C-alpha cells in the first residue's frame, strides 16, 4: 500500500509493524484504511482506556484545543491545577510532576529518590534495586533500570547505580539491600516481562524493610495504573502505598502523558531547576485526563471493570488451547498450546481482533469500558484462532 511505502521511506524502522493502516475508531472498534474493522483487545498497549473517541473525552479535548493548546511551565493553567488536584485526591498523594511518557515519569522518580537520599545522607547512597524481568522504559537511565538482558544490547555504557534482584525471592533482595541503596523500584505486575504478578509476601517484605531503613519504594504503574487491575492503582490490591508511583499510558485516554506522584515524605525534594519538561502538564493531556479520572474513579465503573475481568477470564479458561492465565483485572497474560503467541497475534489480526504479546504469552489489555458484546465477538475470534 502507498501509505506503508511512504511511511517506511520516511520513518525510522524501530518497530515491527503489521501491514495495516489504522484510520479511525469508534467505541472499541478500529477501522483500517481499507475499511476492515478490528475489535480492540489491546487498547494501544493500555493507552485507550476509554476506547476510541469517547464522546465526553472528545468534547473535553476539542474544547481545550479551541481555548489554549500549550503554554510553557513558566505560567499556570487551571486545567493542570484541576487535573493535579483530582489525581492527588483520588490516589492519596501529596504532589505530582507531569511529563509525557512512562519513561519520563520513571526518570523523575529516579532523580527524586537519589536527591532525597543525597539531601539527607550525602553522596554514596544512590543505588536503586529493580527486579529481574522488569521493564521501566527505553531512555538510557530507564533501560539501565530494566532488568532484562534482551534490552541491554548495543547502547553501552549504561547508567551506574542499579542492581537487579530476583522477583519474589526475599533472600536475594535482602542480600542486595545495604546502606548504599536509596530506593527499590518495582512493577506489581510485570507487564513486558510476561504479565506476572508479584507475591504479596514479597511486596510486604519490601515495604517493611524499606520503611525501617528510610529507603523509598517506587512502584511503576505505567501499565497497571488507572483502573487496569480493578483498582485505580494496583498497589491498592496489595494493601500498600509506595512513596512514589508513576503513571502514564491510560491516564489521559490517548494523549501523551506521564505522571510521577510523591507522598509527604518526598514531595518537596525536587525544587526549582532540578527537573522539568517542556510539554509536561500540557492542557490537552490534562483535559483528557480529567475525563478519564472522572469515569474510572466512579465506584460503579470500577465494579463493572472487575465484573468484566472475571467474565473474560472465565470464558478464556473454557478455550481448550488456553493452558493458564496470569495478571490481574483487565491485564491478562495467556499461556497457549499449539502455536506461538506471535503466530496467534498475527492470525487474530487477520481475522479482525487486536491482541498483544508479552514474551511467550498473548497479552490482553482491552479498554476498561469494553462492552460484553465486544468481549464476546473478540472471544469468538480468539477461540477460532487458537482452535485451528
């Protein structure tokens, strides 16, 4: 197709793309340039939390475009103030820094943790423990934090000061906790690592030990946050509150955003000139984010997310080729029999269903407001693909 040729002529080939040109979307169905429709079980890798072109979201973003699209962070905007207030009140955090992506949110968290420790203890207490199989972004610092060798090629040297502990291995973590550590950074469900949830005992140990040692806990909720696991934050499912939580992906419903939330322990660590972002807190993102939060934080909406997650999981387990499920809520990893996840993903696409992969698993991240009719149609396609 002409669009694909033009795209490949002028855009760096950093992604393995399918030969589909997406043109429009409505509810939870995308339409390609050739008119073919696709039920969305991936939500743009967890970004389109309200599906395609939700009417309230569209109205808010379009109205903001007509008002003011950008102003530098030398000035204030009411929409950013409103969004920050809503986000902090709903999550229980004191303050937030806005960026444009999950990697940026995690960069902020890394800087915040290191400065917190430097301010109190001086140099030398800068190490951050992350987990084997983790994923925290593609910048040099967040790649350094990522505990997967597959991402650690080509780009040497990496940023120093990161250690990798085995997930759910208390002894290994304890061995790496010493007086040079300023933070432990984890995903409560490792998304790119295979949609694997951490054990609650392991999480409790992290929080208990870090509190004793004045070590900050950072939870990367770039993929798990904003209702994805059945609660606004995945940490709420574990009964813990990190010092720092990072968000992105579904937070603004499709407009680029990143957020680093900090509690009273460290919310004032980053002062003037210590961090920044040209587009952070952009009015369009904040307008979209307010709509997302107003919907996702509604208790009835949350109830429906959990009910749909339970329904989807139960139906998946009825498919003979499904060996097991992992993850939480509407963040689902599927171990399948008979073919690879990559093969199944491509076959689903050919039949009109958008799914994702995570290592050897299929991964589902459907929009949070997906209908039962759309779930059933998607399941029928998936069942057909896995049965043949």
